[in-house]
C-alpha cells in the first residue's frame, strides 16, 4: 500500500513474517528469489532486498550465498520477562549491591531515593535529540571512523574557552583530553599515578565508587574528615606527613554528598600542604554546575601545576552521552592520552560532537539555569519533608542534588528495611572509606514530588523503631 505510514519494505517484511509465524512458510523453505518476489509484490528489487534483510535481522530467515534466502529453523519462544523485583537486601549492604540496585529495572516509584541522577523530565531530552539529529545530518564519514585520541578537537576548543572563563589556564591541545565520563577520567588518573601500596587521601564522606576503584588498584585509602567548613587542616597535615600520599581527591565545589563548597582559605591551605608533602590533587568538578555562583576551584589557584581537573556532562545533559574530560599539565596530559589509547583507543566522537553542538549553539547556559532552579526548589522541599519525618540536618546543603540527613539510628539497618519494602536508600556507611557505621543517609532531591516514596520512607522509619 503506497502512501501508508510504513514503507513498502516494512509492509513486505511484515507479510512474510506473518506467513512464517502461521507456518505457511515452514523452516528450511526457500523464499522466492528477489526478482520473483519483486514481480509478485509489484515492488522494486531494492525493496525486496531491504525487506529480506529486515527479516534476517529478526532471525526469521537466513541468507545462503548463491542460493538465496531460506526460512530459519524455529527457535524456542522467548519466555516473558519477569516482573521487576525489589532489591532484596543482603546480609551487609555494600557498594556493589547499591550499584546493582540503582541499575535494576523496577516498577517501584520510590526507587530514585538512592540514585545519583536527575529525572529525564527535569533535563531537556529534546535539546539532546535535536543535537543528535543535527550531527547526523551534517556529518557522514567521520561517524564511522576513529576519533582523535585526545577527543573531538572542536569540543576541546569549546572546553578550553569554558575553563578559561573560570580562570583555569587551558590550551585545547596541550592540556585537555576527553573521556567516557568523569568515572573513566578518575580511573585513568588512578591507573597512571597509583601503584599497589600507595596511599590516596579521599574525603570522608565522599563518592563511594572512588573507594572501590582505588581498592581495586591496591591503594591504601585514607579518609580526611569533611565538614561544613572544609577540613580540619591540622589533621590533614598530620595525615599527609604520616602517610606520604600520592593523591588527594576532592570535590571543592558542590560536594557529594553534603552539598557544601570549600572556602578560599581552605583551598589555599590544601595547596600549601600538597606542595609541602609533594602529592597531587585531583579535583572532581562533577556537580559544580549546580553551584549558585562562581565557585572557587583549586585548579584556578594552582594553574594546573599540581592539580588535575576532571569534569563532565552526564549529570546535567544526558547520562547516556558519557562525555567527560581531564585538564592537566602537558606532560601528564600526554601520559593520560597514551593510557587512554591503550585502554580503548579513542572515546566516542559521536557523543562528543553532540555535546559540542549543544555547547556551541548557546543552549546549555539557559538549560543549566532552569535545571539549577528546579533542583534548588526540590532540595528545599526535600529538606523540609525529611525534617517532618524525624530526620536531622545539622548542616543543610548549600547546593546540589543531594541531602545528607541524620536518621538517628544505624543507617545500614534502615536501608535494609527499606530494601525489603522496595525502596532504595543509600546508607552513610558506604560514603566512608572505612565503611564505619553511620547514622547518615544520602537522599536525591528528585524524591521531592514522589508522595509514594515519602510514604514508604515514613513506614520504614516507623518499622525501624
């Protein structure tokens, strides 16, 4: 039927598929030749080839060189997918369990409680889809070849301009390389600089995935207590003198999970101690775009001499793009690029072109303002709701998508009760490198409008006594 909503090739493929499924065409039967089918159906041979290829892609027919197309052997019918299950809590909640639970398909509306992402509707899927379409129209051969090892050059130019606007002296060729998200960036840095037995300082609390990655490299992970005012500087100096660390990984702006930023005085002290005890600083800038003003950064003060700066776009643009970057001194940048090539040659230029398109067209700044305003509003409402349920928040977050709340009891046991009820909560014990018991939990502000999730939290608090 010409003029229908589906193409002639799709219509022909559907007709043949129905005949196969109704046993009108048995397994092993030879389909009409391309010429014969074109005559029978009144379509071109190109249409028949396309239809047969569609059937082959579905596994319904097989192509035999020089012989034609044949109905494929019948396979067992796939079993219906099981209904999504709630994350059954193990004897001890660990990082691997939380990660598996975060990515498990679930029909439970409260599941976002422990996740570290904003809902898709809070972002701008059409902005991303429009950039994908524009890139597809404007680029042909480059999409099927390797990209540049350092990353798409035009994106690095854009990133350099962006970082220079933050007073971080960056050259697109000498200082920058792209990565598959911040996680890969941190992974490359650790693989280059950390050897088994080396000490790495981390914030306590901090992003739990960092602890697991460092432990996998055989590093000794030592926590530096993080407070609303920064760090206990004398304690940091003692730890540096005692352990002779290789690295200190920090969130200077919009800390995960507390939502605080480091004051300028603390940043100066950290740089002074790093220089005195000769260790590198890795500045994770993942959530800094949610800062309400111009956040101070270590890389601005240090000018990439001792600081390696890591950022990305997965949280605020689209998690599926997995585009991040590293800014480092030229010698380190070259070593990191070489290691990146050994790991996977290049990162995805398609995703990098999409990110560049969004940045270059000027949509991202307004997008970020809208996201930041929505997150700020949700964080306030989430904070109020937690207080009503009996949580304590001694130091409310200044920015960001998380609320770090004290539940007044062992948070791991509370998370276990929640998991049995289908609610994923992130206990504070996972955010410490020592995995010590904690009364704190991290909540994602996307829960703010989820009334069912709040009912579940209230029931969990009541059940836990």
